[in-house]
């Protein structure tokens, strides 16, 4: 299994925090950053092959990953147009690395408990992290569950079947390749500034993804300084 971590963006909502380094290098404590925490957890789950998309401060990010001295196999994919595109295009650029195995897909600003990663790993089918306990977020991802599987993922869904969701996936190869094909179609037709989930929503009837309900376990993105302080307190 391979892991795809999306780290191309600028993270401008973090203010001064990201003026000198990518958001994933933001410190959570004196001992760990968002990224070092992710990588340590992945290593403990015997996940070794890491494909990381980069953009902003890409050389610094590569150097930082190597400085952690973890026995991981890194492949870095640079998105030179990171200021004008969304992560759908970063995934497209990394596509050749993502064809031959199941994958774990996550955003680089995601902070989660080890139990969430273990639960997602142990799920025998494709899944995405959801929570039926957390309230629906105003601006962040929701998943719409119908007939037991995820039919839509996006920020705009508030109707029946909608639950809180995070961009944290385990994707079986068959399902992933269906989604990746539509991602490629989007990007090759010029749709490069939307979410990758926009492409998923068009093939969800063929790409079978279930919700992994983490309930109240910590699994949240850090989008701004308020998120950072809240998650530091939880940790």
C-alpha cells in the first residue's frame, strides 16, 4: 500500500506561521510538527512508500522530510503551478506513482489519533473518515451517505444523509483507478482549480467508498491559527 500526502498549497490562512515554511511543518509541540506526527504514525502502521505532492517551499519540505531520519521511501512530485491550481492537479501530476496498489490519501494539514489510522487501515474496503457524532461543519467537507455508501463529498452538502467528513481515505486499487481516471479527465479538460472530490462525485456510483465512523476521535485539519490552538489543547 502507498500513501499519498497532499502538501502543495501555501496555507495563507495561517498568517505568519507559513511565511517561512509549508503548513505541514507547523509545530504542534516542542517535539513534533503536523507532518512529523503523520509520518511517525504511518511508520508504526508499516506504511513505507510515501508519495508527497509539493509546491510552496518544496525544497525546504524535502529537506525536512529527510532530516526526520525515518526509514521511509519518499517520492516527491512538484506542482510548479500550485498558486493557480487545487490539489486535484497535484494528484494528476503524481498519477504515474499511483497506479499499481491500494492507497491511503490524506491532506498534509490533517491531525488525527493513531486509533483513526488503525481503524481506516483495518477496514477491508474503500473508506473515508466520517463522524456521526461531530456537528456538520459550516465550511468544511461533508459526506452524503445513501444506501450505506458515500455518494457525494463536498463543502456544500447539508441535507439528509450528510455527515462530517475529512479527506482521509483508504482506497482499494479498483475504486481508486475509477476516481483517478475522472481526475485525469478533469485536469486534461482544464478543470484544475476544484476539489478532487468534484471528480469523485461524478463516478460515485462506480467507485464504492464507505464511511469509516471515527465518532469523537480526533481527526481534523488545521486551516488557521484558531484550529491550531484548539488542536494543541486537545493533544
